[in-house]
C-alpha cells in the first residue's frame, strides 16, 4: 500500500474531463488498497472580498479555497501529514508545481501528471511558464497523456517521462433501447431533412478546432449534404459569429451532463474531432465506446488511439481540405461498413483504453517510485 497525497484543481463535484479523470484515478487507486488523500485546490472568484483562510479537513479529502498566501499556510498546516507520502500533482500547473516543490522539501517522491492545457497553454504564458519548466525538471516522474506530449517533455528533462493514456469505464457507456429512442428524437430535431448528422462535443475552445469545422461546412461544401451539431459550451463571441452565417447547416445543444450524452452520440453518423492541439480527449474514447466512427485530427493523443481506416479516420491538424475529404469518404460508406468501423472502435477502447488499463500503468509507476 502506498500513502498518496493527490493534488488537483479539478475533482468531483467539478464538471469537465479533468475532474472526471481525477476522480476515476483516485477511486481506482483506493479500490486497490492505496491510502489516497485528495488535496482539492479551488480558485476563489476574482470578486471575492473574503481574505480569510478557507480549509476543510475531511476524511480522505482536504478542500482549500485559494487566496493570496494560502498555499504557504497550507504547506505548514499539513506538512506533518504529508511526510512519508508520495505526492502526485494531477495537472502540470499549480498541482504539479506543488507536488515537485513540496516533495523536494519533504524528501518524498513526487509525480507531475500533464494532461493538455497545462503544457500547451501554460508553457507559453510568460507569467507561469517558469513554473511548468521547473516542475518538468524537478519532479521524480513526469507523466504525459499522449506519446507526442511525452516526446516534447522528454526533450526538457533528464529524468523519466511515462505515457499514461486516458481510460474510461466501459460499463458507463452501455447502450439501452431507451437510448436509441432518445437518439431518434434528437436526430429528428437536428436533421429533419434526413441529411447525415456530424457531431462535435465538449468545451469548444480555440484548440478544439471549431474554426476548421466551420471552414469544412461553409467553404468546402460539407454543409450542402450534411448537418453539423455542436454539443457543449461555446464562447459567446463564437456563437454570435457563426449563428447567422451558418444556420443553414448548424444547430447546437448547450452543455449536456456526461451521463446523458449517449443518445447524443448515437444520433450522429460521425463524431468529428478537428482539434488543432489537444491531450487525449474524453470525447474520443466515449464516442468510440458507443460504437461511433470518429474522424479526428492528428493532434495530441488522437493518433495514439485511432488506427487510420481501421477503427476511425485521421487527417492532419488544421487541414480543412483533408478534413472535408475524409468526412466525405466516411459518409460515402454504406451503413454496414460504418457499423464495422464503429464496432472496431468499441473493441479498441474496451481492450486498450479502460480505467483498469489506465490505473495499472499509474499504479506500477507509483509502486516503483515508493520502493526507490
């Protein structure tokens, strides 16, 4: 058994992929008998005038609402509890920085797990890039969520970098008859003319390549024979920009809770992931677990999962022409051929990208660190 302090900014009850992954990994390690205490760092609203120290010491979880000076207080408050533990920073920003800093101060093993934005965005932030570089140099082990990210990090440090792919729990994506009924209603609502429906899911930030999708539909002709459905949060300025010009091929659903996503996946003919850069998107694994063919860019961990033409389809990131050609080719397949691709996708996820597989890789690495 390894005593672990798990430092994270995103954890249950937060929403989003980071929170889902953090909660899943902690539960898996606890189920395997490890003593895991979660240090959940919450950011205070910028307009919060309360400068007092907010901290809850709950069984198995410490909750801290961070303000100026709170990290300093937090360390000296809990340093005795962290002695003899293995520190894991889930995220290469503040969590990874604290794990590597406190680990060196306390003389205990420390791990930083990079997941996406923490490397891509923070490394380019003049105010925070130093923190990422220090974490990468000082952590005893750095984990990367894609082989492409692993390669970049390996060029920045002398120590080990471990590829730790995302996993999902396949049973959570079991499909019931009621899901097909709900999917038919969604499809009627968003593609009443019977055109194929192509879905994009998740938080539609710049890196997710919404601009590429709009080019594919608006400028490269996809909008004449298919419809685009976006499911998830979108910046208001993006919504205003595309609403008028793209209404003839585009419709949207606002944020849908993760547990209610299955019918939305099933309503689509293809799930489209045109990311410009990324980690390993949960959407990719979820759609494949639902048996959907995915057309994704060669960004981040997407090519770690998809074997082009076997269990999904790939195009070069940012290549609108390549994306349009690939989507057209997939839509030209007979339903039976698309179904076979979807079944191959489901097999890939349920055999290689499960929560058990994810936890096996991480647990093995943590045990080796704990044993010196």
